[in-house]
C-alpha cells in the first residue's frame, strides 16, 4: 500500500506549489499566496491504495485546522476496521463502508472531541473498487468523474457542494438528523479520470475553473503531473489567497457500462 496523511498545519505550502505521485495517484497542493493575505493552510488529505482499490479524502477547514486534524486522526485510528471492509473479496459493499463511517462520526467520543475544537471542516471521501466509485461528502469539496461518454452529456461532477455542512465545532453529526451526501456510480468502459479538489481551485480570482468544462479542457489523464502543476501555476498567478488540495487518478475499465435498451450504434 502507498499512503499519505497530511494536514496543512504540519506543512502549509504557502507560496509553494507541490506535486507528487503516490504510486498511481496524483496529489497537488498550494497553500495560497502570502501577498494576498494567506497566513495558514487548513486543508488536509489522506490517500490509501492497493492494487484493487483506492481510498482518498480531502478536507477544508476554517477558523483553525483543529477540525481537520481531528478527522484525519480519527480516520487513521479506525484504519484497520476500514481496511477490512475495503479489502473484502469481490465487489465492495459500499453500504457497509458508509455504515462504518457513520458509526465513527456518531460515536460519543468523536462528538465530544468535536465540541472542543476551534472551527469546522468540509470532508469528502472517495473510494474506487472494481468498476464503481463511491463518495461520502460533508460540505463543499468537489469530486468529478471525467469520461468521454459523460462529457458528451455534460455530466461532470459527482457530488453537489453544500455550503452549510461541516464536521467540528459546528457539526452536522450533532443534528437530530445528520446531513451529508453519498452515492455510487458505475464507471464507463475506457479511461475514467477521478478528480477531487478543495474549493480554492474553483473560487480563485476570475473563477476560471468554476465551469467544469474549463477544468476538463485543462486536464489530460496521460499527463496528470503536467496538468495539475499547470492548474497550480495558474491559480498562483491569479494571486489566490485560499489553499488548494487536489487528488486525481485514472482508472481503465474493460467492462462495458450500462447503456439504454434502445441504443443504436
């Protein structure tokens, strides 16, 4: 397994672009421009992977990085239990994985820890296993699934951004009914590009990547290192203040995806 676990309070990447491969997964980070007033990076991320699957999480906290630090620690603390589910033979039971995450986030120890942090965080987790992708989203981080079939239908983004959901001091899991989104999609035959990002990319001055078509045009699954590096160069040149964290990887699927019964070549 090739992993990364990082919080911006450890290394902030302010005025510094960072790109690296974690095995087959690309990770890009930029902490924002100090000239625009940036003084801290409250993003975080996790990458786990084997030959069979990938698990990725990105977080974007505010007021402090304490909530992101707490979520990262909690996920790492429960790593063994999550790996057992991810490593089950055959197709992954995503409902079992979701149930485990809810158990973790609704645990009284976790809820109590959230009450004692400063600030709150958005949190997006994505898993790919076989020819399926699953996500669990609280807040306004983004995940896109990019494939020619989907581009033709102008279908890009998997989750919808939610601007009033967080984990931490203000905590959706303290509500009478916790609010979050999750979902599963079948991958298409051929190369599928998965792209996760915090909101610094789409909210940078001029908002060039708020339109997903512009983002798709900027990405090349065969040259992810160049594509992501260029995205970071662009937002830096626009004097973005907010930090940006990106995780992306390409998966080739040999099995034909679902097609309508009346489809004709």
